[in-house]
C-alpha cells in the first residue's frame, strides 16, 4: 500500500467536474483507491462518495492506493487533486 498527502489548490475545491475527473482516472486502475479528508473517507471510483467529501481549496487529502501499479495510480490521482481546474 502506498499513500500520500496532497493539498487542494483549485479555488472552488473539488466539486462535481473535478470529482468526475478523479473517478475517471481511478477507474482506469484495478487498485483500491481511497481518499481521506478530515474524519471522512471515499472510494475514489465513486462519484457520489468523492463529491460527498466536499474538499475545499486548501484541504489536505490523504490518498491511499492498494494493489498492482500503485505508484502510477497514486501519481495520477494526486495530480488530479492538485490541478487548478479552469471551469
């Protein structure tokens, strides 16, 4: 299992569209990918769970990845969480 903590920089936080992007990326991997924000956790392959985290700008998110190719999955999810979306 690999994990990393990243900070959300998008000024609107992780809302519907970024959540959709995260789910799309996570779904490419067979890994179990879990996001943690404060006391809550979400399956990164679930749009509802990801949106329910309501991750605002400046939030610190712990990303945990289990399974094969964990490093690539972790990098891709962390990049999506730290992207500055312009929509």
